[in-house]
C-alpha cells in the first residue's frame, strides 16, 4: 500500500487508530520514510521539520491554487476566486493585503475584554459543579461568540453557522471527507446578513469587507463583489470556530496530564503565553496541510511527480528531534522558537493573533475558577475529521 518498500511503516490520514495517537507513526516516518507515498489514497507526505518548513514557503512547487485540504485538491473541483487559502501569488498577495488591513493584530487585541465576557458567561454557571467539559462548555461556545461578534452575525443564528461549518469538516471514520462543489465557501447562508449590513454599516469585519478598497489583478481599484464578501465570510466563520475550539480542548487535556506544570501556571500567570505556544506545538489543531505539487520535485532519491497531492505533516515536524530538544515532552518553560501550527511564510494564518488571544484568555479565566482538575478519561471523545484534530468531549472532574 506504500511505495516505501524498505520499511513496514504505514501512514493513513483517515485511520482512526493512527489519529488517536499519531506521534509513534510520525516518528517512524521521520526516521524510516521522510518522503512517503500511500498508494491507496494516492498521496505523498513529508514529515521532517527541515523539509516541511521550506515546503510551506515554496509555492512554485507546492501550490495552494487547488486548496489546502487533501480531499478538495483530489476532487479537482473549481474553487471560488478571491480566497487567500486557494491562491498563489500574485493573486494571493493582493487578497492577503486586503485581509491584513481588516484582520489586524491591533483590532484583535482590542477584543480582550469581550473575550473575557464570553468566557465568564460560559464558565460562571459551572462554578460549584464537580465537573465541566473544556470542549462542550467552552471550546465550542466562546469562539463562536467571538467570531459572530466580529462578523456581525446575530446571537440567535451563531449556533447554526457554527454547526454548518462543523458539519462540513466531519468525516466518517476511516474515510475521506465528502466534498461538494456548492459547499466550498459559497457563503450563501450569510447573504441576508451581508445585505442587511450593507444598508446598516457597523464596526465589524463584515462592514470592513464590504467597504475596503483595493487594486485587483487588472489594475482596477474596487471593492469586493458581493459573492467575494460571502466567500470571505464563510471562510472566516469556519476557521474562527474550529481551530480555536480545538486548542481549548487540548489545553484541558495537556494540563490535566501535567498537573505539576498546571500548578506552576496557577501561581505564575506570566507563563500563559508560553503555555499556548507549547500546546500548539505539542498538539497542533491541524496535524497536516495539503498542497498540490505543481512541478516534479525530489526528496531522498524519490521523485514526487507534478500533479500529485502531498501532505505537509505539521504534527510530525513539530516533534522533530532535529529541531527541538526532547520534543515529546510537554514543557511550559520551553523556548519554542518557531512551531508550524499556524503555517509558515506567505500562508501564515491570518487569525493567529485572535487564536492566541482566545486561548490565553480562556486559560486564564478557567484557572480563576478551576485551578485544579482531573481528566475524565473514560468519557473523552476525539472528533472525527481529516482536517483538524481535537476533542468533541473533554470532561474533567474538579474538586
């Protein structure tokens, strides 16, 4: 099932058993098959940090123009225009410049008081209980409220928006994600909000998207078309809900697994930013990023032919002993340098500042109310998805 005949290592991005704990497999890939091919799913994989990091930058070879999810790339479907996730330069440069003006770190950091309010609304009703769920009670709720506020989505509709985005990423265990053309970032569910907001501008991202002027590929200065606004809105809603929610679940898990380090953080909150970075390195919410191979390229004596799909294994690269000392150890004092969970180079995640803010505030607010907990291992539940890795249920016992 693999072209790697010299070794028995097997990797399958849809295998539930591998996904439950991928790190032993990632280690074997780095050592035995740093360039790997799965014949069944017709996909290549790179696992070493020294290969993954430069591949993220080399858009001439590893193109985003067909998407960054394996199933989308292999479907060959036509992708909507104007979405930075589905573009290479020069179009990517133009559209990312536009989004960068809308999605600024300053704008994100100004949200801290609102993020704390959303966390308090989730957590305060749980004070005095002997259990709560990092995923269900906080991870799926708070990020939804934040991105809903940013986009101007009414509170009553935010759950439906989150659930639709979440459903798109869900897979049947062991199988690729079903991909439908009309489900790829068409944004139809936001049409009513966008139309209303165009007549009632406010201080939100949707209004900013409607009004931002830029120079397009023809040299024309214009604003986004209504369809482009819809597409951007769907992408932002999906990304804003999914990955941050997974990060919060992982914070509950890794700090439950390392109570001595958790107690250090309770006593010294200045450690929290580093806790967020170490958690992102140790348990990345996205274990891999897919690319379309635009031209033949060679690794370790094997040619990856143009037209292939390849997975850049972020989860493997983040634990490469060639890059990190004792990488399988969770350490809140680690000097992380550069992990790859938010990508690297021109496609570095635009929402990284917001995700870090939400993770930092969420952990601080949890520790204010629940400085001690034990993971309820019998009832935790890993989500079924081929694109992100995290918890549908992460219940903990609190004293």
